[in-house]
C-alpha cells in the first residue's frame, strides 16, 4: 500500500482576534494557494487516490478537498476520522487502515505533530524522524500494516515545489 501522509496547509493563527475555536480554524488565502501548488505537483505524478481520510477539523478537510479536486477524487468520498485528530494515537489510524485490504493508494490529512508520529509508526521508528511542514506530503510504502512495516519513499515541502517550478 502506498500511504501519502499530508499535513494541512497554513491556517489562521491562534493569536488572531478573528480566530475561531480550534476545530474550526480554516486555511488562509496563502494556505489555500500553497496547498493547491503542492496538490497540483502531486497530481502531476499521476497518483490515483483510491481512498482519502481526513481529520474532521476544518483546516484538514479543506486541505483534503483541494487535493481531491486536483486528483479528480469525489469530495463526498473523503472519510473523516478521529484517528487523524491532534493527539490521537498514531497506531489507531494504521489499525483503521488495516481493514482496507484491497486498497493500494491512500491519502490521509492531519496535523502536526500527529502526522510525524504516524509516519514514524508506519516505518517502525520509535520516535519522530520528520517535522513535516504545512502542506508537506510524505509517501510511505507499507509492506505490512499490522504490525506496520513501511519505508519512507519521499517527503516534499511547498518550498521545494515552488523552487522546482
């Protein structure tokens, strides 16, 4: 299974007086634009998403929707899961994913540092090996889901995408 782990894009700052409650924080204009650039680059690789999972928080679902548009994946099919919320145990999502035996390409959208913990768990590392940037994407090739046995294939950042253009 190819698991694409995506951190949500730039969201409204917690210190902004207009900032809504944590679950409702949304992407800024800059966040939408940078996320769209990354999603376009991922789509240019010819990736065909079979499943998409997202944290139910607004900024993650917005990020998932941008990727869905670029990858021609129905936004209505994006599955929201609490196992991608900040603070969730990373193994919970991998266990949820293990039920999807016939799927080979999955994208998931979450938050730091949870996405770093998920990536570490997927490759069998005992601690974080990354610090993903907002709208960053990592590809982990999972040879087995339970217990997880994966390999980090690549990790890209919005800055790298912009420099490559």
